[in-house]
C-alpha cells in the first residue's frame, strides 16, 4: 500500500485538531484551514499602482470583469471564484456578508458598494462561472505604492505571513503570487522579501514575476515585445530576483485582454483602418489617429474606442497582420494577438508550475495555519498533534524539494551552471511531472523515463558520496536522489 498523499496527511491532522477543539474558540479557524485544502489554489495578482493587475486578471479569465480605472473597487481586495451563478458578496470588517447589486458597464463589472466605505470592506467575492477559476481562485489586490498608505497595507496584510489574522507564524492568505513589475523598484524587492519572509517556508517557488505592459517597454515599436523579452531575461538572471521569484515573463496585458474579447465589429473597424492609404501616418501617434482623415470611414469615437481597447502597439500589430494577409477573420486575429501578447507562456507556467503543484502549496499553507492555531490555542490533548505536524513537515519530501529550490536560487549550494540547471529541472521548477523534471518530451515512453531517471539517480548519488562534495552539495544531492527514487517508483514495472 502506498503512503498517504501529503494533503491526506495534513487533512487527517486538521481533522484530529477539530475533534480536540470542537466547540472551542479555535474551531472556526480550523474549519477555514480544512476548507482551504479542498479549495482551488489561491493565486494573488499584485504589483505597484498602474502596473496593469486588473487588465492581466481579465486576460487570464478571458472576460472583462475587473475594473481597470481608478474607481473605488480598485482599492479593495477582490476574490474571483468559480461559481454556479453570477454573484457578488461584500465581506465587511464587522457584520455579516451580504450580496451586492451589479451591472456590466463597458464590459467590466460596475459594483455598487451599497453605502459601505472602502476602508470598512475586508474583501469582495465575485462568483463567476469560468474555466480558469475552477483551477485557481484569482485575487485582485490594491496597488502597492499608493498615495494612501492604508490601501497598500491591505495588500500586505493579505499576502505576507500571518495574513489578515496578524499571526506572524501563520501562512499568508494566498498560496501563490503573480507579481507585476515594470522596472525593478526597491519597493518591489522589499515586498517580495516580505511575502516570503521568515520561517523555513521562505521561497521563490510560489512566486512568478510578470514584466507587465510589455508592449510599452519598447515604446510600442514593432520589436517592442522582443525588447521586453530580453529585459525579462536580464531580470530573471539577476541574483536578487532569482532568489525571490521563479521566473520573469513578459506579458502585454492589454493586448491579451483585448484579444480574448475581440468582437467582429472591432475586426471590421481595424480592417478599414488597415486599408486606409494614410494608415502609416495615422499610427505614428495617438493624436494623429484620433484626429483622423476625411477619407477614413471611421468615426472619432470608434477610433478612440479602438485605441482604448488595443493601445498603439496592438493596433499597429493588428493592422500589419491584416495588411500582410496573415489573418482573414476576427478569430484569426484574436489568436495571433493572444500569442504575441505572451499570455500563453504565463498560462503554461500557472498550469504546470502552480496548478501542477497545487496540492503541495495548499498543504504547506494548511500545515502552517494548523501549527499557528495550535500554538495560539494550546490544549494538553493537542500537544501530540503539534509534534505530528512538525514530523510531517520534516518528513515530506515535497517540502524538502521546495526548500532546496530556495537554497539553489539564493546561491547557498555551490553548483556549476550545468548542475544548477539540471538540479532545478529535476526539482520541478519548469513543471512538476516526471517527464518535465527529466527534460524529456511529453510523449516519452516509460522505458525512456526509467532510463533517464536511473542515470540521474546514479549521477546525484555519486555527487552525494564524493569526498570533494561540500556538506551543502551533499545534502542537496541526497534530496535529488530521493526525487529520482520517487520517479523510478512511479514508473516501476509491474
């Protein structure tokens, strides 16, 4: 019989704790921890003011939901969860939750706070049927660096260890973070350090950085996304950034969001623009496009709407694709714009590296929450549970892998460049499945997997036992050996 999965071990501990604390003050918090194990992964989208968080969230969901202007709802933490129906619930800082009226305004949700001041709102919860929300709950956060200190503190309270419960030894309220940057600012580094602060659970494996508004990095020129990709690579190689997040991905959020909701009327309007003899001059600046020309059969408000939806880079790219006959329909154009935006690469990372490791990330958060509750509410009957939780933490190989990723990225383990790359690959930094860990194609057969795993097992076993290996290298190699043993066990012949 195979040993219980990590989530099952943690779930059993939480269940035992609930039995001990039934009817006591710790019961509600323990039930929240139990619920967290069965929920989708919680992924927060964070960053400085005007980084493009809401636009990116809309692109990921594939619908215009989050307001992207400076309205009052952008100053509130908003959870987007998969629901059977469309519903918005306000959770006040005091008092019971209540449903709010809403409407669609220019595509986005227009939410009436029903007279409640933003500072008295703990969070909004938007129930919305959407495939991506079945895999992960997305949380839109107020911008860091706001002129209002209180607004930034709401995001820090949500994301930093202890979360909104002010328990320094507890987990944050989220399992993973997508952090938007434009230029690496000192406050970005400080925030990422705070999110992963303290305890043995400080690590970059649950954080991905997005070089946001990537089309603006290269000033909306034809090679703007290429420029953004090179900047992202440079950031990803920076030792400060490597130690704080898994990777840096360039994404043109506005382009991705517009592509996801591209309408046939918009395609026809861009087609008219592309066939104009004066299109090159019109697309030099936004002012020229808005001024238009007498022969251009597009009204001023239509041109303004296109500019608002696609931006100058998006319009230039769309016009070029139509004019060069790379696309011939709205569907074709949407596909090409989405690919160019960089969003598919981010979705792959979220699917392979966040959703693929969801059980581990959720178990980690739940275990931290359980330990924090047991320490805050000590009972003689629960002393053994705290020891059991510590034993699970120490014995879980999944946690050992996450710790090792952190140590590798911080430079604490002296491996050469080739070994470092292969170690990170084996630890699942680019994907948690066995084939991805071994650098094999997705269709590699079992025999190929077993052979590659055996070779890696032998390699790291020799590295662990080599007399010239330092203590840090030896410890790291033994973790990698156990990873290989897990793969070999998974693909063992019957």
